[in-house]
C-alpha cells in the first residue's frame, strides 16, 4: 500500500500564491505517476496536474501558466506551486499516485484551498 499526506492548503487572497506538498510512503516502488486533483462544492473531481516517473507533466487548461508541478524523488514528495490564484481555484485538493500494479490510483485525504478576499 501507499500512503499520501498532503500539506500546504489554506486561505489566500485572489492573486496570491500557495504551495501544496504531498509526501508518499509505503510501497512507492509501485508508483508510475503522481498528481493533483481538485473538487469544488457541487462539482466533480477534476485533474489539475500530473507528473510521470519520467518527469513528463500535464496540466488542466485552466491552470496552465499559473501552476507548476514538481517532484523530489529523494524525499518522495510532489509539490504544486500555485500562483495568480483565482476564486474559482477554491476546492479541496487531493494528491494522487498511479499504481503500476493495479492501474488504480491511491488518494490522499485532501487539503482545502480557499481563494477569497
């Protein structure tokens, strides 16, 4: 099994920045990608950004140019730098990790990000 623990959420004003981090532990050798998803109230969970074990990244159109995903393999962490935040970025952000054994993702507990003045 793999455990994912997120940190770094909070309240920020529009135009501000936040950095989310996700620490993976357990059977991390099974992972072939990590990423961030978000779910706003009344909406479905959606992809924000992913990064593969080879370093390839993918972003939702709505966050391109504002968010940057990165990984630190030595620390088994993935981070999401969020700049120029907008109220519509308000959501619970979930860390996800791809399981190469089952093709089913592992999920973290989520961290709240609120963008409001």
